[in-house]
């Protein structure tokens, strides 16, 4: 299992910043380490780079909103940038007989602002996420009754930054090559490495190809759904006695 230092040294070599048998200076290593973490922070916001969604929940207490982030009602290390999906779980029955109901995500504050009676208590159908920093908040509507419902949100797995040069690279195997070539690409730009256009193009192609491998492995396309008012009601077939 490589360490960040291993990938940094390999990227510095691939970018032509250090040669065979040479050792990178401490400043070069520190600069590369910072660029590596910047890159991972950027990747965190791209759904197709993150391989897993996390299901988090909070039991309703009748509040109009619930915080998401460090120390929040839904406690996660970093507040998510967006919600990928949400659903409401009815807690009246004991597991495994609890029933889940999908919640539609309101993508913009403007949509939430159109709701006239925001403190209506009923069966939750919509949710808006305020991606405030450092702690976000979810706003369900209508408000679910206290204690008998649980709000679930799906967010991207945290693609954690590295905190030390010698820690383990705890990511799927295909990420090693992607980190190597994409960090190399950024080092070429940062150091203005004296490479030929052909060499730069090869590095860029390798960086893109490695990310495409991750894209193909991680892409999940949800089934297409239509708003109920746009779906044509079924037509009765008297020969089969079915609605088609």
C-alpha cells in the first residue's frame, strides 16, 4: 500500500522535476502534499469520483430544520455540499417492518421560499438543503411528527485529505494511478516543468484516462421517473382484464 510520499515522489519524477536517483527537497514535497490535498478536496465535490453514498438519519423532534455537519443533529466530519437523495422512515412498526417513503429534493432556496406555510405539520414530501458553512441544515416540508418519523439523507462518502506523508493510502486501487497522473499534471503546471508539448500531452492523456476508469467504475444512473401529473393513466384492456 503506497503512502502519499510514495505518490508524491513518483509524480515529481514523472513531471520531470526530479531525475533518476535524485531526492526531492523538503519544500518540493510540502508543496506537492498541499497540491495533493487541494486535488482531493476538489474531487470530493464530484459525484462520479466518490464511489459510495452514506445513509445518515435523525429522528424527527418537530423542528423546522436539522443541522448537518460537525457537531450537528446529523454529525459528520464535514458538511456535505448537496444531498444526493432523501427518504422518510415511519418508526411505528418495529424493524424490519418499518416503511420508507421517498422525499423529493428542492434544489434551490427559491423553491423553498415559494412554500406559503413552512411550519405545516403533516407527511413530509419535500426537503431543501441549505449548504451553509461550516454546518448545513435540512428543511423538511411538511414537518414530520415528532418521534414517529426518521429523516434519512444520502450524501457522498468523505474523501478525506491526508494528514501525514507516511499514512496509508486507504482508497480503492484504481485511485492510486489517478492520483499519480493527475498530481503529475498539476505539478507540471505549478513548476512550469521544461517538458516538450508531446510529453505534456501524454501526461494529460494519462490523467484523463485514469479518471475515466474511475468514472466507469463509480457511475450510477438512477432510473428515470416522471412527475405523476405528466404520466398518462393506464388504459383498460378488456381482453386481458388489465390496466396497461
